C-alpha cells in the first residue's frame, strides 16, 4: 500500500558515507558535541527522542538520540515500535 506513494528514495551504506564525508570506514556515531544539541541527549528523555513534528511519524536510529550508536539505535527503534503499537 505504501510502495506506490514513495516519491523519492535514498539509501547509504558505510562505503557511500565514507565517499561522501570521508569518515573513518564510513562510521557515524551521532551528532557532534556542540553547545546546543539538536536532538535529545539525556537518558531520562529518551522516550521523546522518537517524536517528530508530524503526528504518527516517529524516528529512530543514530540521528534520533546523541550520542548515537548501535545500542541507542536499537533502543529508539523499540521505543518507536511501542508508540506505534500503542496508538
């Protein structure tokens, strides 16, 4: 049902990320440390990391919470799934 509604599709692998931003082996762990973090970065607030300005659309993964990485990607994925199931 959703397949016919996709307007644009883009995907990256570690190789393409490495080519684009020259990161070490294509690894990206999250946002840079800055004064004003653009994402949730406190464990007590992790449940809000999946929220977006669009109702019923949730985010998950390394850019949803800082610092990113596999554990937080899994956690934000689980939180997002739980919110979808609950709604």
